[in-house]
C-alpha cells in the first residue's frame, strides 16, 4: 500500500507560549487528525510525523499511519533553532519515505506534504548551510507550506521562510494560530489527500 507522508515541522521555542500559541497548535493538530479520519481515502493512505524544534530538534511522532496516530502534547521552551528542525526533517524523510524501485517494479510512497508552523523570531541556527539540500528535498514534495503567525512582527523571518520553502512552496502569514488558520491547513492537506501525486 502506497502511503502519503505528511510531516509537521513545529516551532516550540519559548515565544510560542505567548497568547497560548502552543495550546492552539495542539488543538489544531487534533482537529486535523479528526478531520482526516473522517475521510476514507485519508484513512487508507495518510501517515503523519511531527518534528519539533526549539534549542534542539526532536521527532515526537515518527511517521505513523493515521489510524494509529496518538498525538503527543507539545510544550514550548528554549530558543528558536530552525536549522536543527530542518536537518532533522531531512533525516527523517530520507529514512522513512519509501522510494520507487524500478527494477522490482514497486511503487514507493506518494510525494510527501510538509507543513511548517512558526511564530517568527530570530533563529540561532545557520540554515543557509543546508539550504541546497532543503530545496532539493522540497522539490520532490507534493506540497510545502509554511504558516507564520508573527502578529505583524518579524518581517525578516517571514522572508527567511519564503527562502526556505523556495519557489515550489508557499508561505502564509497569519496574525495568530487559531481555528481559522488550521482550517487552511486542513484544506491544504485534504487537497493533497484527494489527489496524491
């Protein structure tokens, strides 16, 4: 069975505690999983992974079938290290995504979906060192979207995320993380599920 890998890369730095942003992210993830589980196609093909980044990065949910997903409660602390998050995302994708094997005539996983959540702020990591690898991997994705809830601040950070997702991705700026913003996430993921590539 071919899978549709969906990776969530989530900023869990200290600034995400403001206005209970991290609480909204936890609720939003639960809403995404609930909505996808109501879709028979999504139930059949979707797999979800969650990677968090603050001072360090951690895969808090390895790539797991939608049926078996048990969401962890995500907490915010430390400072923003976007480079660590991107590095771990690439490692997990390389390790977990099954490639097509032409010799054995076996189709691999569908092209993955990547969703990034962040609230802006200065990143202490140097993501430029891995930007070429990031773009090469993102070019093989079905959809890459970065949601940035900056409250009108950190415009330079928004530009950084635009640079990271590259020409094949999109960056959506929000005033905050709320039910309306997660409705956009659900729509993007649902579109990918309805016509996986």
